[in-house]
């Protein structure tokens, strides 16, 4: 039930602006974007798909921030590993 | 800074520690799983046809129980028989796929390739097929001709002849278009016995190519899901692929299985269970096309359980792994063959998966099928 | 897959794992509840617990909307399906949930027409394609799914469809969390908060947990790194003596939720005065029903629904599992009488049920992933 998957908007269907075609690594489906009324949705945007509806537009800057945080933690970890290895050689 | 908040649930001092208690429960469960299967339902449900736990229970409790004989009880893909000094393999398969026509093939292709493959998995050279049709009143003859033309072409490619058959017609509404059964006979011209029960710790598990393509193709072709993807069924005859493998490393192959209903996960479970070993799979090593991954993620299905119709799983001795991969990759159908797992002694009968994330989980048999009427 | 693969990276997991271990005070045990069934599923599917130190335990919560459906409601749905010319449509998960007299699967074997759909919009398609049939959609789910159901009803109304209705079993998450917090059996240090529910309701509704109950909550995404990061954020809060609602899933969850989604729910549905939750008993203001103005789309008004309350089998301990009091393997019938093939309770049937997740993915003696260094003390 929680199943929500990120997909990329390929096109917004002109005749039915409530519908957009979405691509999930090659699997394509029409999704209802009516719940995102008020947001501009364009090809190239990423949305969260749940049971055939778009629930949310993915905020790419937040995604980037999240990844940078994880990179940072990963970096700190790698540096510690390297430091420990270097110190163990003494 | 708050002081530590200790649990108010105190451990019962007379009980063994938690991890031991959990282990006791797991042991109890393993015993329960080994009990003789009983069919509790009064009516057959779709789960019984899915190739998973419910199917197995039905087969063992109803069919094997009634037909009881040593050959049947082995429950391999085909039966190995001795007839007048010749060693033959015999197999049968029925096809109820819906829709009948899908990208990459149709029920006719499946009907020939499926049975050819079951024979090839026994290590046999496929020779002759029978084909029985149950056709629904009102089914267009043109569609029947298309199906039969596909079967003829598939038979030629596979080097087999369809030598006998049967046709029945049932009233409109009683047959969903067309069902086909094919049975096949092949000759076991190699001095080897392949069996799911012969696998040993140390062996390796190899898959011949990317998984899940047939099942997802058919599911999408049904049209109910409105998902559109550039994907085709992988239906293909595997007789040449297996011949090449057996020529290279024949005496060191434990068993071969084609990954149809229930997918690679089901085969690994059958092997682990038949041989009483554990199979440790590596998720990152399993080849899957991105579009199959995408469709599976959208639908909440695990590609490991999705049917293929032109892929096989080979369990071989570890020392033969490299030669096996070379032999498979030499053939167009085996270009992406990959080593996906290793056999260990513990825990017996269980398939474990090291996830791409690095954690470990079990891969059990499913009860039903996420994808009904795939083949 | 973008926005998915990056959050499944094993190296980053090791790094987070080290940090979490570093934040764990020696001698102290931590219990965090993940509320959503989707989180339970991810945890087991990826083997996430292998990355947590022994002192940090995850407790499974009641956020599995299939798991909390009482047996009587399953019987009600089957009763509707048995009526003439009815096609019942439902998400796949519901097909094997046992009612008092079998599941939807069993009902089909006995002659009903209950079909799996991926989206409520697919149910509309079935209705359009079968004008002589009465199509009912079994609407389940928390606030994540309710807006989609509501939009579908609005669409049915706009198209003037006369043969479509919903059997509304939507439930709301806050009363479930409150029931956990008020339960005397459980001590928790914090919550891994709902992910997709929060895209609809936002993060504010959880604030009472931090103020009235003094526990932190982090809204978490569904990839394994999301959950690990959320545990890290919870540990950090505890270390710093904070009790806040934080949003780890900010790439998807807006702090204020989705106003349009909330508006359509309110348009089509209203809160029931009370509703029975399997294992949690009757909870007031915890579920939705169709408003009077949309009565033409309400299966409970159109069809005769028995509404009989069916008690759970004596052996079933789903309630305690849902409340996090029992781990799945601690249930007396787990794995023996109650298995995925022969389920007694819902926790064993739903793909998000804790028992199903543990049985299908977790049922073996695990070795924790050994991180090769001593934890770093910051």
C-alpha cells in the first residue's frame, strides 16, 4: 500500500491535462496528475507514482541535498578508514 | 541529556536469551515445513496452478499420492525411462497463456519451446513432440493457423518433429480461445544423470541470461495495467545451449532447470530442498534488464519469481564454473550467462539472498503467483 | 533507477551504520517503531537490520492497512461480491486475506468475480466496459491512497457512471499511532514516521508526539538508506536531547502535505465516529466513509452488507504483533499453524505484514555485518 515509485514525466497529454505519460526505466504508463493541481508539471520533472496517481513532485534540490549528506557521511567514513589504516602502519 | 530509559519488560530469568528463543522457533518452523503436505481446500484455486507452494502441495498430496511410482516421485522436469535398452526422456506441458499473442511470440512458440526445453533440461536430445489442442467454439481459424505456423517454425528450429496430435472443440465460453498440451520424447544419449537431488555444497549456480522478460511481457500484453514497454518474450529452444554446455563440462553438471513459472527463485528452492543444501544468491550478480526492473518496481513484484521461457539455471561443480560460463556465452542465447550463487551446507533447504544493499534475506517459495496465466 | 539506486548504496550504508553505532550509549537499548508496513517490508527485503548494532531494535507498527481490516469486513466484501451482477475490484494484497469463511480467492473458486487491479482508475475502466454489471472497488489504505480513491469517485461522477461504487475501508494514521503511544505494554524511544502518508497529511500532524509524549519522529523514505538515515537522525536527536519532527524524506514529502489531496478527501469522504481495527479494537474518528452527497457511489448504501463482527480466531495474535508488543516469531502459531500458505491472520498475508515480511525474508539466524573498525567517538 505504501508502494510509491519515482517516475519521469515524458509528456503531458494536451487533450486531458489531468494525465501525463510517465517513464520508469523504460516501463511507461499514463498517470493521473490531478493531485498536483497548482504545480507546473513538465517533461523531465520527476514525480512519485502511487496506484496510478502522482502524489508529489520530487524536489530535485532536496534529493541532491539528501545525497550530499550521504556522500558526506560516506566521505567521513572513508577518511576515517584511511586514517586508521595509515595509523596502523606505524 | 536524558538518562537511559530502560525497558520495563524484564527478561524472564528462566527463559533462554532472546536469540536462542528465536532459534528454537525457527527450528520448530523447519519441522513444520517438512510435514507431509495436505490439501486443505475443497476447491481448486488459482494458487494451485502457480508453480509455488500451493502447486507443490496439490501435486504431492493428490497426484503423486495416487499415481505413486519411483520415477514420478523424483518430480524432475521430465521422466528418465529405460525402454528396450534405450534411455529416453518423456515430458509433458500444457499452455494456458493469456493473451495468446504477445510481443516476441504466441502460445504456439511456448508450446514447442517449453517441451523442447524440459527435454533438454534432462540432458536429452529432443526428437518428437505430440500436440493436443482444446479450442473454443468461435475461435478464428486464421488465429489457429498463425499459432500452428509458429509451432512448425519453432519445431524446425529445435530440430524436432510434431508426429501426432489431437483436437477437441468445446462450446463458446468453456475454453478461453485455445489451450495446448505438448508431450515430448528425447533420447538420453549422454552417460549422465542430471538431478536436482545431486547438488553438493561448493557447487555454483549459473543463469543463462537476463530474467523476467517473458512474464512481464505477457503481463503487460494483457492490457489491464496500461503499461507500455519495449520488451519481448524470451521464448527460445535451449537444446543447443545445453548441448554446448554438456559437451564442455557434462560430467560436472549437477542439474539443469528452465526458469518458467515461479522463476529463478522457485528453481533454487526446489534444488535446495531436493538436495538438502542451502543456496546463497548474490542479488547484484543476477542479470535483469532495466525495463523489467522498472515494471517490477511499479507493480511491486520481485523479478526473481517472474517466469522466463528461454532461460535456464545450471548447477555445476565449482571447478567447472569458468568453463561452463565460456560454453554458455559462446551461444547467442547465453551471451549474458552469469554466476549468481553458491551452494553451501547450511541452512539446509533454504535459499538466501545477499541484497545489493549488503544485507541478507531469505528467498522462499511463493504461495500463489504474482502473475497468473503466464505460460 | 534514479532516486532509487542512489538510496540503496552499500558503502553509504556502512558509513551510516558506523555513525549509528557511535551514537549508541554503552549499556543503553534503543527501540524505534517503524509505523508503515512499507518500511517493515523494506527493512526485511534488503536485510537492513544487519547494519544496526545489537542495542538498536526496530519494532513493527500497525501501518499496514490490509493487516488492520477485521475479518467481518472481508466477509462483508464477499457478501457484496456474491450479489447478482457484481464485479468486485481490489488491490492484489486483499485476495488472500482470510475472512470468517475464506478469502477473496476462495470466494472466486466458489463463483464470485473478484478481480485484481493496480489502480482505482482501472476499476473505473472495468465499470465502463461492463455497463450491465455493478462494479465495486474495495478501497483500502491510509491517507496515502484515500485521495486516489476520492479522485476516482469524482471522475465517476463527472462521467455520469451509474454502475460504480466503492466499499470504503480507508483508515487514518494518527489514531493508530496514538493507540500505540497510549498502550501500556510498550516502551519506545522514537518513531520512524510514515513516508507516503506524509506526502498527503504533511509533517505537522505528528507534532503532538514530540510535545505530549516526548518522543522524536523522523518521516522516512522507503529505500534502505532512507530508513538507516532516519535511525541516525533519531539517535542524534536523543543524543542532543531534542524531541522534534524531522523530515528525512524531504525530496518527496512537503512539510505542509498536499492541499489538493486533502481537499478531495474532504469533498468525498468524512470520518466515521468509530471503526474496528483488527488487533487494536474500536478506535474513534479513525476511518473514512463516503459522504451523503456521494451516496450513489457508496457500496455500503447500495448493497446489503451483513456488518457482522467476527472475532479473530483464538490462536491469532495479530493484535499484539501490530502493536509491536510481540515480534512475529514470538506469536505462538507463527510458522506452524499460521504460514503464508495457511494464514490465520492478516499479518501473514499482506506484503506489508510484519509476519509475512519476517517469514518470507527474515526467517534465519543472521550474522550482523561486521564493520572493520572501532566506532568513532566524536
